[in-house]
C-alpha cells in the first residue's frame, strides 16, 4: 500500500511503471471505492501537483488541455467557451461546484464512463488524447481509446498527459446537452453533443454528433455526411431520428431503454440547433442546458 | 408578561454548525471504543435454517457477537408487538438485523460480519400491499393473532391496522349527484433522507448505561432500551449531540438497544455509524406507499354530495409507529371538505418491505396529492374553476369536518385566497406553464411535556427541558417565551436539552409538537420564577406583588417606572435565600368532540386539536419533449396560528416546500421482484438540490385560535410539507391533459401520461 505525490512527470511515469494507479481529483476513484464499485488500488500516485499538467495551451493546430485541468477551469475558460463550447457545456454540468474544482478532464476521460459529460463534446470536436509512458508517447483518437464501460486501450503504465483539440473550421459551433432530473449532482440520463459548420448560405456544411449514456461507450453517429447541404431544421430532425435509431440504451433505475431512445433524439436535435446558432455567431451561455430546454431557468 | 415584537432571531446553534465546531454523535470518541456492525438478512423473506457465529467470534479483535439468543426475549412495538431486536427465526425484510458485532476497528468488524454463517429457506416475498389483502395471500406474520397490540387496533391477517370513518349515507349521497367521478392514484414510498446518517455510542458504568444517539425522540429511545433490555428508566441515560437532520426518520426507537447490548457484552464503549446505504435500508422509517380509489359525487351547482375512498398503505415488515397511519390517512383521504355522506376505509398492510414510519406529516403529502388531484378532476367534470370549487366546498369557521368535528375559528379560506393571490392565479401564462393549487391540513398534537427554568445569582437564565432539536429551531424559540415571562431577553437564556437524565419528559422532535407542548411547559415554569421575582421586588419596592411589572431587565411598580430594581439585583438577593427555580408542565389542551361520525380503529387521530390549514399554489413549466418538469414559483399560505418567531417559521415552510417538490417529482423508492430497494443511494434517490429551489412567497394567516398552544400557536414543522406535491400535480394535469397518476411524477411517467392514448383512471 503506497501513496506517492509525484512532483514531476517522470516521477509519475516511474510510479506507473512500478504498478501504481494515477489519481487526479479522486472524484471517481475514491467515491467509486467507497460505493464498492472497485477496491481502492493498493498503490496510488497523485498527479495533481505536476507542473504543467494543469495548463491550457494555445497551439498552431488548436488547443492542448493538460490532463489535470479541472472542470471549473474548463467551464470558465473564455477560448473554450467561445470556440470549443461543447466541452465547456459538459464540464459546467459536472456534479457541484466542489466536484468541478477537484475533478479533472483526464480523470473524466480515463474513467471511461459512457455517461461522462465531456466525452461526447470532445468527440464531435475531433479531440485526440496523448498517452505517455517512460518509453515514449502516442496519440489516440477517442474512438480508439474507449473500449467498454470503464475500459480504455491505454496500458497500465501510460498516463494521459493532454488532450489535443483542433481549431474548428470557420462558421462552426458546438454544444452539449444532457437529460437531467435535477440541476446539480446529476448524472446524464442521456446526452448529445453536436458540432455544426455552416455554409455561407446558412445551410449545414458539416455536422458531427455523439451521444452519451446510450451505448457501452460514447457513440459517434454514423451516416451524417449525406445531410450536408440541408437546412438546420432538416438536419436537426434527421439527426434526432438517427440518434434514436442508432442508440442501444439499457433500462435501469434512471430510465427505460424506450424513454432513453426517445429522449436522446430530443437532446441530439437540440444540440444541433444550439450548435448551429453558435456557428452563426450567437452567444448562448455555458452550459447550454441552462439556456434552452429542460434545465433552463424559466 | 410583555411580548416581544416579531423577533427574527437566528438559531443559537447556527454558528457551531456552519463553522464545523459542532459535535455530532459520530464525532464522539471514548477510550477503548469499539466499532459496531450489523449482519443484515440480505433476503426479503426467509426462514433461518442455520445461524453460526463461531467463526466470527474467533477472529482476533472481535469482542462481541450477538443474536436474538443473547438478549431478553421481548416482542415490542408501539402499536403491535410484532418485532424483536434481532431476527427471531424468520427474516421479513432485506435489512432485518440478524446479528451484531463489536470489534476493534471497522475492517475487523466487517470481516466478522462476513464470517457469520446464515442459511435461509426462502419464503414467498410479499411485494405488493394490495395483493397482500387477498384471502389466500401468504402471511408476513403467520402468528399475527397472538401478538399483543394497543386496544383500539383492528387487525386481520396481513392487515395490521384497519380504520374507517363514516358519516351519513354514501349510497344516498351518490344517488343525489349529477356526476360521480372515480379515480385511482398510486404513491410510491420515499425516505426522510437526513444528511447525517444515524450514529449511536453506548458506554456502561456499573449497571447504568449512557447512550449518545442521533435520535429525534430521546425519551422514546430510552423507553425502547428499557423495554427490550429490561432495565428501569433511571439506569438508562440518552444524550443527543448535534442532530444532523431527521425529518421523522429518526423518530422512534431504533438501534440504541443493540449498541447498548454490544457494549455490555464487550465491556467497552461501542460506536455504530450507519453508511448512507444502511440509512436507506435499515431504519423503521420510510414514507409509506399508498394506493387510492376515490369516488366523489357532485352536483352541477358545485356541491359535493358524497365521497368514498379506499386506501391501502404499505406497512412493511413490522408495525413501528405506523399503527396510527390508517386513521390519519383516512382523514387525509377525505380532506378538509364539507361532505355530508362519506366513507373512508384504510388498511395498513404487511409486506416484505422496510417498515414504514413517521416521516414529516406521515400519510399527508401523498394523500393530499391523490385527493387534491382527484378534486381537480371533480371540479373539471362540472366545469367549475378548481379554486372556486374549493372556496365552496372547503371547511370554514363554524363548519363541520369529515369526522364530525365542529371548527372554531380557522383560516383555510384565507389561505386559499392568499395563495391564489401570491401565485397570480388566473394570469395569462406561456403555453408550457400552468399554476395548480391544493389545500392541506394537519393536526397539532396535544401531549404532556415538562421543563425547568432557573435564574442564577448573576441574573442569567437557563431552561432545562426534555425537548429535542432536529433542525427545526423550535427549541430556540422557547427562550423567547421564557424571557417574555420574566422580563429578560431571549439572549439572556441558555438551553440545556436533549438529555433524559437531566430534564423532565417531552415527546421529542416529532408531531410538530415542541412549541405547542414544551412551550406551554416553559411558560408555566417561567411563570413560577416570575412570581418569585414579583414577590422579591414587592418586598424591596414596598408594593403589592400584583402591581409589579417585569420588563426590560427590571421589575417596576405599575404606573411608576422609576420605582424599579434590576432583575439581576433580585437574582443576587435570591442567591442568598430562596433560589429562583421554576418547574412547569401545564395541562395539554383537550381533544374536541366528534359528532355524527363512526370511527372504527380509533386511535385518536380523527379529532384534531388546533388543526392547521394551508394552501399552496405552484407555477410549473413542462418540457413536452421529455416530460421534465421545472417548478418556477411556489406560494404557500398557512394557518398555523400565532407565529412566534417568523424567521424560523419561514425557514420551516421553505424547507418543507423543497421536500415537497422532491416528493412530487424525483423522490421515490422502487423495489425489484425480490423485495430489494433498487435505489438506496443518493445518486439514484434524487433529493432536490439548492440549484433546483424556486423562488417562494410565504404568508401566515394569523387568526385567534381557540384551544391552542402558547399565545395561540399551533404546530408548524409538518404542515408545509402537505400540499406542495398536490399543487404541482394540479398544474401539471393542465399541461398534460390528465393527471399523472403515480407519485413521484417522474419525467418518464409524465412523458408516458402525455403519450398514453385514452389512458384514463389507471395508474401509469
Ligand atoms: C458528486 C459527484 C458528481 C459527479 N457528477 C458528474 C457529472 O455530472 N458528469 C460527469 O461526467 N462526471 C461526474 N462525476 C464524476 C467525476 O467527477 C468526473 O468523472 C471527474 O472528471 C473525474 O476526475 P478526477 O480527477 O476526480 O478522476 P479520478 O477519480 O482521480 O480518476 C478517475 C480514473 O481515471 C484515472 N486517471 C485519472 N487521471 C488520469 C490520467 N491523467 N491518466 C490516466 N488515468 C487517469 C484514475 O486512475 C481513475 O481510474 C461526479 C462525481 C461526483 C463525486
């Protein structure tokens, strides 16, 4: 049993190589252990004090978000809110203010829950994850990362160090919404993110949609290429139908599969609509859940 | 006596709680203290075929392992003696305690629990209270007829407590009606869910035991320990540290005796702290699920001619304090209406679920939800506005209630008018919004209670009371009553409370009764001290004691304020002679008579002392695509008599409204086929959060209540929990096109109701 506080990335990677599990905010790992989901790993290495791991950096290709960046930072970051809105929408919904201050993006991604709130947004934004081990680093797409509920393709000695998100094309916008029964301390019943690029005539040039909590991993909707050229309303309607059709939800204490299948379509339609409004230059406050639809103030 | 003008003082224990310096039971640590853990049944219904604790006892660090064989063979229960401390051969719900362990630490205690071998022959799970009433249903308690029970209880097989209230001729009344409206509603059970899971510490010294317990009712807890461990009351002392919420869930006698028995066997202090999951599963306290069948006859002119209601309440595996729920439930099934012909029948039925018990206004919020939803259906059937319908049919001053009680001055009509006004009832709203309204009621409970008051030589006062505090702040208001009696300020008094060996009896933080009864006791005790002060002042000022006025920290002669002496000076004089000590109890107000009704199973819950009335009007917004409902505004008007501390009273209403929103929309317990709770965790059992709380307008209709508590006060803590869910339902029904017939009205149930084709009258 050991708990190591890593001061440098190398220390953390060494600890992982020796069999330790990383802990960032601990909001999944510790809470899960308390609830009997999985016992707390015998050896832990804390990665929350490694210099640089909690920074957001603007690059030529887009932005690089350190794995230890908190949801609180993400929801309030001006560039992320304006340009990578679906990610900010997701982070702003996580738990409570306390959870958002402690919980990290890397933890959310590596925990690999299909109900995670940043996953769908990152997917439609085309993000890649940088994994590093002592031997070197590699980049994987999110589709390649998540393999099953709670499982990733990362090796035990690999640390997620950063998430790279490319700069969206001009006239693009994105949004993430979830179905929730209350406005804090909630888990997505279903969720949907959309990234929309508009043509100069206002029609949809490109659309990407991903869904949460309706499949074993975040589900990227297929077959949307054919929608290019359609009006926002038509695309939103077609996306809603595709979402309901491609989802493979389960029934549990939160909802039946039938209801999830219906509501994920509603979320997808709203996500496309909100993303298109943002693409057209409109500002919709983060999180979009509080501005339109179910969670809205009035 | 001088009455302070509308004091708005903040609760005295607030800073302790907010800064974290307050000590709760789980914070206590005693030298040599062990950790307790329970072995639970794990199955909902089974006969124990093998129970072997030898391996657990052999684990180093285990100091005691107890089963029913190790404690006196006592069957207990306030209404039906159907229960033992540990399972007695049969387990009847998933969290029935089979054995208890005390060990050196939590990990060792858990290993010992895991090492206890229990085998069961599984018995049929009684999972549905309505089905359990069938003549051939399996019995939860095959020996039910041999159990002791309180005398008025009417019992039959799985029906642990039947009550009916009848008046007039229902058949004739229905025959006079132009319309007869029938509806069925189903309310799921739910939980008190206090933020502090319960904790108990027990320590023996010789043949006396001190038990620190997070209980709302220390004297009741003491009585339970005395009964089950066969001890006299003066050898059991219950002390309650800060209590982290109760909402009724910490009423009744719980695991105090288990922990005391463990501490005795282990010869060490023992501490039990529940996990959140245990807090959901193990207490004898869950808000009862109820099914309702209503039938109301109404004339086109809007008068109700007759009502029939049948209710089936889920008692769970044992009858805790739920024995009175059938009668009080029947009252709520009938409602505060003028109805000449009526019949309510309520059955409290055994199942293999967690036992039901008093959670804030037991039976009332769900019954109000069902009845008031039905009432809107009745009003719609004859095309009368629901508010107008209630104005015409609700009881009023001088009217007769359903159980034949004639009301003195009451404020229900004023509540309807105020709530409608505060909500802006009748305004034009967006298409996805509506305002619904409902009326509720709740008794004040008149019971014995005691207190001491003393003023020490320096002029500072103390109230030593048996009253208990569970977050309502009502004990804080006792200081105001004592201070006004003796001419001091509330801040001049300190409270000593929640200790059964120090103060006289009080029923505890239950039944909204603290101010009503203990307030009476404190006033009586303080009056004795005031009398002593007047005598001392009269001697010193050479006046008649009857002419002495106590106010503003001084005693003066009436009419000549400068002939005065400070109360501190009088206290100093008393300290050298006869001490300033008062004791008080006072006669509880008597229950009113009932005329013209027949009450079967009468446990005294049909005659209401100082009844409270309320009307809530709620504006909601519906997301038609998903069925998600948002509450936008709540107006709450209450007749709870005189309001002595408005700040505390408003806080009670606000908290209860939030709880009511949860009950309406998100809080409900569901069971799987094997009788296990499916959502015994705070992620899946969805309380409302601060982010969900809507703006509220609270109004108190203060009228001159006869036969009430001190200064005309009634109770308050439970009443505001009654009408919120009902008002939400009535708003929602307008948007959905029909009522959502199952509580909680979850988003999916709302969506199902919107999409049901021609679904009328059945539970969704
Ligand atoms: C009250 C509460 C509410 C919540 N609400 C939400 C919500 O609304 N939406 C939501 O999506 N989530 C929610 N969560 C879950 C959780 O807060 C988030 O997933 C959070 O982002 C996890 O981050 P963390 O830093 O706390 O992860 P940790 O618990 O520290 O780690 C989670 C997992 O990821 C691994 N890990 C962490 N960092 C790395 C890394 N850099 N590289 C490799 N592996 C790593 C850990 O070993 C562990 O397996 C909630 C949690 C709580 C307690």
